[in-house]
């Protein structure tokens, strides 16, 4: 009986440890882990108008009824799309860059939904975004999150 309690306690502890480490981390904390006590570039400071966070984990896709938003800038010759994702904690409208390290594909996304509700997954891509990244089910990904304060967002519009 005590062995069974030990295993049950271990499972609970490991689950809580994974959930606690799954939250997005500011880039300056990641840089401090990599570089030690060396000074961090001011590009990643919390006082910057755009806060950049990173999150690593597993993504899946779901059948979202929305289509990607086209971005066209004639003068700069930019033609791209913003895909839609579901994230558990990020505010709606947050811009996210999703990278598939297996093939190097990158897409820009916007948070429009809550989810995923399966433990261990950090985002749900729409079907178009999953196809653009080359994902057929679930896959390991890296996320770069660009968070603006509401005042900065209003000025950018």
C-alpha cells in the first residue's frame, strides 16, 4: 500500500512540475539561464514597449471555421497570412510566431480561442496553420510571443 502511495505521489509531483514549467517565460529569463550572470541585451527588457516571451512544447491542430487573415503591403512587397490559434492563458489578439524546428517553417498567428484542453499541449493551430507548418497531428514546436500593452496596441493601430 505504501508503494502505491509513493507512486501516486510521484505522479502528482511530476504533473505539477511540468505544468508549472509550461508557462511562457520572458526572454531575459531564458537568456540568464543560458548566459549565467552576464548582462542581458536591452532588447529583451521588460520596459520595452513590446514584451517578447518564449514557450516550447507540443502543438496540435483543430478544425477552426475561420480563414487566415491576408497581409498585403504593395510598397514593401510583403504578402503573408496571419493564422489563428488557441492558447490557454494568452490574451485574445496576442501575436505569436510559431516555429516548427523539424523543418524550419515559421508562421505568424493570433490568439482567438481558449485551449488546448489536453494536458501537455501548449497551443492548438487551425487546420491552415498546421498545413503551413507541415504538422499532421501533433508536433514539437517553439513559440515566440509578442505582447503589447493595451496603450501600445492602440498606438500601433
